[in-house]
C-alpha cells in the first residue's frame, strides 16, 4: 500500500533525515586505511544511542537475508555492493567502501548510502562512484508531481547506460515511512510515463547502485553480503526524498 504524508508529517520526518546524514558524514570521515568495519559499525551504534534513535537493521529479517541482520550498518567493500554484513576486516589502501544506513527518529525512518575510496583510488573507482551519484541526482530531478515512478527509473537508467553500465533491477528504491521498506518499488531501470503517479506526500528512497562490468550478483555464505558475479567493483548512492508541491525535498542531504 502506498501512503502519502501530510506537509506536517514531512516536517516530522526531517530530524531522521538530518540524523542519517550526520552519521554518514561522520562515517565518511572515519573510513580510512587501517580502520576495521566493526569500528565503523560501533561508531554508528554509539551515535544511535546518543541520539535516542532506533536502528532499522539490527533485527531486520526480510526474505532476502538468511537471518536477522545484527548490525546497524551495511558495509560493502570492493566487489561487494549491497547489504555487506560488517565483519572483522581492516580497510586497505584503495578499498572502495559502500556504507548504507537507516534509522528511525521520532518514529520516522530515513535511509541513505554513499560510496567512498579509502587511500589511493584505483582506476575507474571514482568514475563508478560519480556515475552512481549522477544517477541519484537525475532520479531526484525526476521526483516531481506529475511524473511517474517510471520517470525516476528511466532517468537513473539513462545515466547508467550513458556510462556503459548494465543495470540489475532486483534491488532498488522503495517507499520510506514508519518502516524502512514500503511501496512503491523504485527500480533503477524502467519506462518513462509508466507506474505510480508521483504525488505530493510520497516519500521514497532512491538508490542507484552499479557494478563495473556485470549486473549479476552472488550472495556470500554470510547470507547477506551481495557481490558481483565477476569480481568487478560496485558503487551505491541513496537518499530519502519527499515529493512536494515545490519539488523534491532531499531529507538526507549532507552539507
Ligand atoms: N538500507 C538498505 C536499502 O537501501 C537495506 C538494508 S537491509 C539490511 O534498502 F537488512 F541489510 F539492513
Ligand atoms: Co534503501
């Protein structure tokens, strides 16, 4: 079921968006050569406790995970791109790290992700991140009343295809509200003018992610981490966006 939020509710959703943005900004600063993924998770966990927020991940057990998630972050390194289960791993020079974080504040959720290179970038990694970010910007630009979900999907896909990337439509964006995952699904490829009409009050996570040389994923034995089938590297960019009469409002915008 698709739920629309009133302007007052959208105002109430801002603190969650700001908090998620703050945590990701802090994680981007903290992510460095020599830092353990578990330290990043612990840092975010501390921020959650200090803020009186709630993690959306800890006990989350959807059909696409083998067991309750158990951490507050997804940390996906190099050829891992989505749902990376934090584990005892020390970041190395040149690692491409994607961090995905969702939390609820005052009963409202925000969900956002970024990719970053620690240390010296390898060929192509910064470009791949830039494509994910540009695709996110294009998707946000299409998130206006009068458009449809397919216009967001098509805008994302145009950027990816322009960069010669193929797209996996199994995992994508989603409605966000009192819980992390709601309707509608916002695929990273689709047909313009199709799908649910965008109306003021619709709040969605838009989240393009791409792999450098394939659209096929494999799951790790941990039952969560999704990596490319061919070892090529991945990048992810995500914001929670409210569609308003005045245009898209990016709730998780970082300064
Ligand atoms: N936040 C992710 C998304 O962007 C979902 C993570 S699910 C988890 O939709 F269980 F891994 F936490
Ligand atoms: Co999401």
